[in-house]
C-alpha cells in the first residue's frame, strides 16, 4: 500500500483551528507588498571590505525577494549582508548605527555570499543564496530571521560587501527588495 500524505502549512492549520487563529500579515495572511530598490557604482580598485549601502527596510520587514544585478567588474565578489541603519533620524539606536547585525545567523552574508561579479550578473534571485534564509524565515520579521532576541528600533540596511576578492573595474550594481511589513 502506498502512503499518501496530506500536509497543511502553519497558516492553513491556524485557519482550520477552533477557534480560528488569525495569521499575521506576511506570515500566512495577505499583506501589501512593498518594493524598494537601490544601486551604486563601485570604484575601480575597491578593496575587500568595501561596503555599498543599497536599500533600507524596517526591522519588522518580512523579506520575500532580493533581486541582484551587476555590470562586469573584471574581478570582485559581493556578499549581501544586513547592517543597522547609520541614520541618526530614523529611530535606529545610536549604539547600533552602522554596525553589522549580530545574532545567529547574523547579518554577515545573510542573503548571499560571494556573488561573482567578474562578468555581468543578470538579475538573479538572491534571497537565500547563502542558505541562511530558508522559506520558513521569510515569514518572520527580519530582526527575528537574523536571530535577534528582541526587535531593535529603527531600520536595517541591506549592504553589498566586497567580501573576498577586490573589485578591478568600477561598475553599476543594484538590488530590488520586496517585503511585507
């Protein structure tokens, strides 16, 4: 006899409960998608460790998609990491401003690690290229997906980091992030 599974997502299980358990927006309940995009032109001969602040999202954003593209840089590898905003006007705690997000798995290469930009990179989904942001974490607020114990104030920046290989030729790179908050 062949076994046939009939499984339900947590969102469907909540809706089938008695009484019904309301799902949270972006976590099984519909919500409005927001999209933010940004780009920079890297500088020729940028060394490993150079950072490029690309977009800013609220700490409670449930990130659903991170699309990345780049012109050819001749050499260079980019990781997509999460930093606290460095703004003194958006509510981000001064002690956190501009620092990489800690926790586990933390913000270092959270979305992607070492995207090879030596040749042009066509628009590519990078929301989980690193393997640290699987589908179940994309239903959580970003602060929680990053492993923080409590929600910080303010915003996060998604930052391209010239990670392991220096950039030879300056070129455009950018991302488009879709999230629900």
